[in-house]
């Protein structure tokens, strides 16, 4: 190994005499590295191979192997430190990190004091748009981030010089710390890092007063409920949008804002913008948009179904669907529910389910352009159906497809629905408590037998009810 490395060093310096060659044979290879200058170091992670690492950094396996004196690429151990060639301008340890919502290539470059160009090259990013929330990037280890660099927004009408005076910072240090080419390069609304301020882990592309933003769980998945959290001062006016739905933020304790939004089960997998706008108490406006990836939910395809054509006639189903969608659209500012939802049928989780949420369905030889919008639970005619959480009844009645149905508003845009009941035990306007009897299971409407069809709607979209039975929201 030593021999091979030394030869490479010597070959790069053809003018050297053979005496030197012999001298080099006798010294540790470390000297060889010292001559070339150490590149940044990547710590091998479990599951990495030389090939995946080479791919990741855009170098050939041969170059990577020879640069690190590796004879047998199969013998790569986790925690080994590899020097990555070709990354002039970078040093220290590189780590992989998931980029959260609220960061741009520019904000990361300012945080890690590395040019945008170099970060882009390191991660093969062609356009800043590729920096979606949740992307795994290679970044310098966070211990290399200069402590004490708070975010400051360039105010409207303020030049960088004026800002430097306000922040008692040296304008040239400010330029350097933010990789700016001149004082003209900072534009109003731009978020700069000011050396000497407080330590700051917050979302780098947003004003300092916003101390945290989370969008998740990532990756966002068809048919799931997405939680948007913002940590900021009280009295923040906050709005946003995602997949064509307006986000409704509510304050959950002082300075903690939450919005919930369902992802439609048939959303085409791909990139979608999450846009946030706000007005801070000091009058600062912000407007930020970043892509998130919506992935396929992996829902199974039910065998093609053959039903009475009258039951899938749009003349019948469309008005009913529209009526139901209109019922579950209003967003009540009061949150009635608290904690996990209870199972509405006594034949709950431990009994399994006749049909799960999201299954793709095709009727009478048609295409698979429909999905099962609820969770089917076992229940005979007469089985008691209970409210899963506190709320207010907003609909009771007999519908063609849904049969005897109930809808409960739980606040914050969250609704539940109960279909095919034999009896309804509540009336519109009733306040219900978790576990309260609301009706009896049955086989009314479009069914092949008695069961409970249970739905959860969030932000006007049907989501997987099982999530609400298994975990606490928000
Ligand atoms: Zn169903």
C-alpha cells in the first residue's frame, strides 16, 4: 500500500530524482498527504460502500481508492476516515444532514461559511430549487459553524453599511461572514449572519424572531396528516398554503403555532411548495416558499369491483360528495379534541379491519381512479358506535351512498364521519364527549353488508383514520 501511494506522489513530480524516490519509500505516507494538502474528510457510515461514496462526491472509485491507499474496496470499515479529493476550499469533517424547512442554499452557505457554489458542487445541486425540505446534504460538521452568529434581516431602505452601524458590526466582517461580494449585494429582506451575536439554530432563511419551523413527518406521504409547527413570538399573524389548500394556524401555547393539513390520497407523487407568510409584531413581513416531496403511499389495488351502475352514477354520487365536502370544509377556531382518538367501534384495533384507508378501486371495468376514503371497522347491525373525541355534530341524515351518516366537527378543520348506520342517536348541534354513544352500526347505503365506515377529514381532505387512532395530534 505504502509503495503504491509513494509512486503516485513521485509520478506527479516527474522532475524528482530517484534518490528522493528511495527516501520517500522510507517515510510514512502521511508526509505524502501533507505535500498535497488534506482535503475534507468523510467518515464512512454503516451501509456505505466505496462505490456509493464515490458516486456521492462525483469522483471515480479508482481515484478515491488510490487517494486513500485502499487496495481492497471490499474492506471498507464504518468509521474509517476518507479524504475526498477535488474539493479545494473545503476542509474538516463532512457529515450528511437532512435539511429542514426554512433553509436555502444561501442560508446554509452563511451558516457554514462556505460559498453557495461549493455547497452546490459538493451536493451536485444544479438549481437552488432542488433544496427541498428533507433532502440529505453533505455539509461541514456543525462544530465548524462559527458560534455566535445571529440572523438579521436587511431592513427596507437600509444599506448594509447602515445595518452594520445598527448591529455594531464591522461592515467588512459582515461582508466576509456572508460571502457577499460588495455592500450592494445585500438586498432588503435578505437574512444575514452577524458575527458576535447569540448562538442561533433557527431556520436560516427566515427572520431571527422565528426560532423554529417544522414540516412533517417527512417524507410527506399520500393520505397522511401533515403537521406544520412554527415557534415565534406571540401575536404573529401567520398564513400559508400547500397543495392548493390554505393552511390555518392556531396558537398552541404561547409562541407555538400549529396547522394541520391532509394530503389527498391521489396526489401525484412529486414536489410541492409549502408557502408561509407572516407579519411579525414589529411590523416585519416575511414570505417564504420551499418544496417538499410527496411520496406514494403504497396503497394496494383492490380487485375490480362490479356494482349496480346506479350506485356509481355521477348524477347520484357527485351531489352527495359535494354536500359532504362542503360540510367538512369550515375551520372552527376552537379545538375540541385532546389526545389520541378512541376507536368508534367496540370491535376495534384488535379485531383487524375489513378494509383499510387508501386502497385503489375500480368499478365496473373502469380505471383505478378512486380510493377507499375511510377505515372500515367490524360492526353488526346494532353495534354501538361511540364518538372518538370531543366535538360538535354538524350533520345527521340518510344519504344514498353513505346511508345513515353522522359528521362531527372536532375543531381546527378536523372532522370525523360515520356511515351505513342503522340508527342515529345524536342531533346537529349536539356537543359530544369521547366515548359517547352516537349511533348503531348497520348496512344502509352502498354496502355489501353491515360495518362501520369511519372517516377523518383534515383541512378538507380525507386522511388515514388509523393514524388518528394510533397517535396524538398535533
Ligand atoms: Zn368503507
